[in-house]
């Protein structure tokens, strides 16, 4: 992918952009296989490749500049770096960002000045569904601009006919935190449908979803393929987000429970599972839920944040009677640490999914079975 921002050194977020894509994939695969090299019998599939451009379904844009000339992108040494034409974003997002810049001017929204701690609008967050519908969030310092955003919202809806959900997130604190706890939904709809492999996942403003829809779909398909012949009767999906793994693995006669700390994500997942008996979602901490449960399931899926599941949950899995674990990791280093903490669960299959092209990051899916299990 060619990028004039990278060439001009305005944005170097894609640290591997100058590396040929096949070399990127090979390097990620080699690093992951090296980290898990001690697991004899582990079979690796070929890495799953991503599109090299237009793959990101989410834009997290810092707003800088002035009301009359706002920038949407990142902060540089001399102020905002405008990245409205960033080639990573899906086409629907690329088309929306110039319109959103015009909306900022029309609505009289003042970009937040980090150095002087003045202004209101901190970020614009845009998510695109596979159907090119949009969820747009304005992150502001206070509630002061909400009335103006509401007033001019009809213009934005006319300019972006695929706008499905719009909201304002209040983040009053002056620190490197993207969003605050309070969300004000401005549209009748409060959830963006994300159709993945024919399954309608729901995405509310504060819900998490993988940033690369095509690769996420492949990840879920692989999970279904690996688990299918094991026919688990009970499944836990820990750190379930909006229920991607849980909803893909649900089958008649199977009891599936998803655990997630985000109430917004649990509400999204619960709505998506309305017609699926036996599938429930609970707002709780994954480790606390596992340690407090009386009977372990047949299969546990874990899809934790970068820090991994940690020694407490790994220790519980090691000492439990769980037969099969499916571990989806966005950090191979924490994955390796966690697997070392549960040696009784033997990795048997693994694959790298390139969720984040042009960077060193990778998603790794590993299937583990209880040692001695047949």
C-alpha cells in the first residue's frame, strides 16, 4: 500500500508499511511459532492474510485545528495531522470523514486544544458495517456542544444516508483516555448490525468489535471448524465482547454462556441471541465468574485484551476439568506466558490471522486439549 503520509513522515503508525506484505506475514508466523516452539505436536496452518488497504472498519480520529479548518487524524509536533484520506479505512469511512469535517464547521464545534486545555471536541470515532452503515461518535469534554450537534444532525443524516447510529461520549478528563463512561445516543437506533458469516452481531457505541471484519469472519469460521467434531455440550465465551465466538459456536442442544465486563456489549450480544435458546450473556469479570462457578463447561473460549488471561485464570483452567480451550490472542507474548501456566492443556492447532497489516501485531488462534484426552 502506498501512503504519502508515511513517505513524508507525517504518520508512521504503519511501522511495517515499507516491508513487502508476504515478508510481513512470514515474520509474524515465524515469531509466533518460535514463541510456542516448545509445544511438540502443535500443528500450524498457513497465516490468514488480510487485504492490504481498505480493511479497517473503525476510524479513531483526533480532532485538532480550528472550527473553520479542523483536522481529523493524529497529533503531530506542530498540531493536528489530517488523515482523512488514510488508505487503511474501509471505503464508507473514507467517504464519511470529509463530510464530518464539514459538519464540525457547520455545527460550530471547537476542537480540543491539548496544550491549553481549551475547546470541546476531542475525537470523532466512526465504525462501518459490512453493509456500509455507519456508527458515528463525537467525544467531547462536556455536554455543552450536544445541543448544537443535535440541531445540525439532520444535515449530517442527509449528507450521509448510511448513518445508522450517532452519539456523543463525554470525556471530561485531561488524560490519554479515548472515551468516558457516559454516552448520549442521538438517533432512534442505538445498535449497528454487523453481519458476519450470516450472523447479525449488534454493535452499540461502547461495544468492542475486531477492527478487521473480513479477518474476524475468518477467525470465527476457523473456530467453528476446529470445535465442530468435539461437539461440546456446554461452552463459556470469556471476554466475549458482542458475542462473536458464542454466537458462531451456538448449536441446538448446546448451552453457551458469554461473559463480558461491558454492559453495553452484553446488551448487544443479548439482543443478537434473542432467537437462540440456550445462549445467554452475563456482565461479569471473566476470572471472577470462572472461580465462582460450580461446574466447568466442556469448552472455554478466551479472547482477552493484550494483557492476556493472567495467572489466576490460567491456574483455574489448569486445575479444572475443562477438556478443551480455544484461545484467541492479540498478543503472542502474553499468550505464551498464559500457556506456560496451564501445561496440562496441550496446544494442538494454531494459526496466525493478520488482523493488523503493516504492523508487528497479530491475532493468533490456538486450540488446546487436556493432556491424555482422546
